[in-house]
C-alpha cells in the first residue's frame, strides 16, 4: 500500500458584488483565512471579481477585463508568496482584441505557473448564460501544473459537463482537477423539482469524472442572488471513488477545508484500472 501523502484544499465560496475592488478584498481575506487554517491549495470561484455579467449582452462589461499578468493577478501572486500556498484564480482576460475566461495557477513561491482558457463556452441567453458574446474559446489546450503540493489541472464551469477535459488532464498526470464555477438556478426555477434535478446532475457529472479517472475533483461555486440567477453554492470535493468528502451549503459564504490523501489515487486505480484498460480504437466487425 502506498504511503500517505495528505494535503489540504481550501475552497472559497462567496457572494460577489458590482465593485471589483470589494470582491478582491474579500477574496484575499478568505484566502488568508483558509491558509491560516491549514489550506495548502486554495481556489476561488469563476469570475469572482465581479457579478456574473454574462446574464446580458452589454459592451460596457468589457471594461472589467484585464491582462495577465495584471493588477489582480499581481495581488494573488504576492499573496501566494506571502502565505506559501498555491492559489487558483479565475479572471476575465484580455489579450489584444480578444477576451477569454481564464484560470490562473500561482505556486507557493508566488510564481505564475501558467493559465488555462475555458474551452467550452455556453451560449444560452434564455437561461442567462450568454458567454459567447464576451469570450473566445480557449486556445491553450489543457495544461497541468506541477505545484509545490500536487499536480493539478483546471477547467472552468461549463467544461465540467464534458468528460474529455477530465480524461485528458488525468492522462497528463493531474491528481486534482479544480472547477472554478458560476452556476445557479434561474429565479423562476428555485424550489421546483427541476432545480433539484439540475443540482443533482451537476454533482453526479463531476463525481463521475473523479471515478472514471481516479482523481480528486474540487468544484468551487459562488452563492447569492444576482439579477436573474440564484447561484446554488454547493462547493465540494470528491475523492477518486467519487465519495463527497465535504460540501458547502447552497446559500452561505463558506470556506471548506478538505484533507486529501494523494496516495488514494494509486490505490483506487489498482482496484479500478479504468485508465489502463482503455481501448482507444475498437475494431468494428466486418
């Protein structure tokens, strides 16, 4: 049996307001709090610097975008170095005339290890997810990041519904896949049976990524009511068997701290060798 290799994840579930500086100040405070309680890798939710502006198509919101490196990422870099923790951030990035929904990973020495640009972009104005107006699909592939504490992969929100992202990241050596997220119910749906069904599906698909690939999965959602969407929180970490180790509430700001024993990955993959038994090409009978 593999020797234990335990690390602690910190997931910051928070509400967001219309003032980016206030959101950044809150996130910094929460990350400090998580680190003080022992977190070694801390993640915030998707596009945490603002309200979820993609509910409407409005060119005014392009003013929220910044370059990477930029002012906000510099704050996270300095914070990661000061706290000696890994930080996963999520930003509205501009590069020339193009814009992306981008996750950034900072190592525990403050270095920017790299970034991932969201590949799958939802285009669903009826349900208030109109992201193609703002973001181009990512063009950086699916990198993994060898941090001080673990090798991690990152995908963003809508990516969590696609098994390809998780499989590729696992094959590249990711031990933990983070999903910074901004997902909730249209206001008219909350409390109805369809709302429960949607939330259960969100949990199930991500647990399935953990099981099929023998990795830890960490989903970090926002919470709170923003115009037409009631964000459902529920941030959680699942182990390589798909067991939910800890989960946040629907409607409260929380930091959840989760101990993950990375040796479980090897143990589970020995029992359930899904990756080893894959058949990439299946011959059709003649």
